[in-house]
C-alpha cells in the first residue's frame, strides 16, 4: 500500500522516507532508540531531561535561534520521550527541509549542555513533576505503574522523581547521551514533500563522520501475577480517579491485533461498552476509556475513569463486571465489525497527515515493530476472529493480573471495599 525509501549507512544510521506528492509540507523526525526503559532506578528520567536540554542551545545556536529558525519559516518544532524511544521532530515546507534537518541534526549532535541550562531545566522538570501530582487524572497512572512494576524503572514515572532529578549531574547526562546517541541508535524519518536524494545528502553531511558505539539494552520487565493489588491515595478532589491495569501482550505477539479490537469494543471510543454503561446509562463518569500499550517484552491493558466521590465502589464493580462479561461471552458480530472499521479508519486517517505518518513510521522502524506496511497491518486485522478476542480477554482479565489504583477523598472503609471487590473479581 505504501512504498518507503530506506537506506542504512555503514555506521548504522537508518533513513526512511515516504513521498506524499499532494503535500506541500514535510515532517522530519530524528529518532533515538533510547528512552525510559534504557534507564535504571538511579537515573530514571535522564532521557526526558536530555530531551529538554537539546532545545536549550547548541555550539552555534542559542535556544532562541533554534526556535526562530523554524517558526520564522512557518514551521513547528517539538520532541517527546517514551519508554523505548526519544524523538525530535519538525514540520516545515518541503523547500525548507534542509533547514529543518540542519536544526534538528545540530540539536542532536551538538547540544551545549551549559551548566546554567541544566540547572534551569532541572527546576522546570521538578515543577513539571509537581504539576503531574496536582493532576490526579495523570498521577493515578503513576500509581498504577508502581503496582504493575514494583522495584523496577518502569514503575517510576518516565519524568523521574524529585530525588532522582536532583541527583543527576552534568557528567551523568553527558555520559548517558554519549552512549545512547550513536549512529546505530538513530533513525531519520521524513514524510511529505521530501526529496529522497537531498535527504540522503543531508544525512551524509551531518552523520557520516559519527562513530559507532556499543548498543545498550534494557532490563526485561518482571511480571508477577500472584494476587490482585490495590493502592488508594487520599486527596481532597472533586472527583475520584481510578486506573485499572493488567499486564498484557508484547507488540511482537501475533495476538496483539485481537487485543487492539478488544480494546476498541471495551473502551476506546464513545460506542464502547464502558462508555455506554458507565456514562450514557448511569451517568457515573464524564470521562472513561481504555487503552493498550505495547513494549518489546510485554504490554499493559488499562482502563481509566473519573467518577463521583460517592460512587467509587459502584464504578469499580461495574467496570469489572464488563470485563467479566467480555472474557466469558463472545462480542456481537455488529460490535466486531464496527471495531474493525474503526481501527482501519483511525489508521488510514492518521497516515494522510505528514506528522502522524512520520510518527507511525518512525516508531515502527525504531522499535522493530512488524509489519511496517499499513496494508499488511490491515490484513492482519481482517484475520482476527471473534474467538480470538474472547481468548485475549480471558487470558488478560484475570484476578491474579488485576491492579487497581485510586486517588480521591477515600476513607478507610473505601480502601477495604476496594480490596474486597478486587478479591472477588
């Protein structure tokens, strides 16, 4: 369905591009195969810290010059850190691809890491950590992570903690950057009005002299499915926030496509069972939904909701009731077909846009997720059966695999009730 140009340089640098003739813009991303999972409990948050610092200036550009050079041409510039990758990206007109590449490449290779910038961004990140703590709908996800991966880096927020961020030195940052930002870990991705030959020349100019290094892996996730776990944090909020999570499939598992459709039926949109049952029928929640996250060696299926403080136990019971139903009884043919169409529509709509296509393509190439071609992905979705969805639900939604995190003005009796509900699942 989509024809991608690909090249691997002798030093390991990978380049991928997709020409979209109808577009005037191009989305360019420089991806690093390093993220939260390449950290440990001592330096958790360092990947995100480095991402911040790359925008603060290089040996030839100040932070202001970095921003002005892109935004002054009508473009945009951004970056993000995930558990397995870090990405710096820009969207510019096709005629300005060389400029966008020069700015991103300069950031990735020549960041200044000035001591004053490190201290300024340290303060900014510490404030960001406080901000998340002040947003219970986000903080509850951190609590769920602690339940899912106790004692592991994955169980610590991707942004880090106050203690860890305060302990990181300039030397720590430079050493981590040096061993992570090597050619074998870098993938350049461009989608839109891209000239392939010009892109390759830019890559040769920017990266050909970069030396290879040793690629670092990460600790495999440890999963113990022994009993249901709950964590309730008291906070005076107008609404109680609930996060329910289960260890699930890796992105390499063929059954992940059944898991994707299961997630859509369960809570991915307004037609889903959870939205219909808890919001439309009972008015228990304004926001409720589910999502699935995939990693190389595992994944997470999660449900999150904000509910009335007086109806915590009712909401949790109803969510678990829907999970029990979906793992014991086939979804209807109508639900099944609607989920397949929704998946197809979301994917194809996203790939019409330069930035979304670049993000989809980059994540696939950097993490080794197969297949890359959207047509093949859709063929795999079409092979999923209703039985496959039932099997995925039955294997995932078990009592031993249940984790419940709650933030709100809960009392001791609420904690006890939540534990009892979990034990009765």
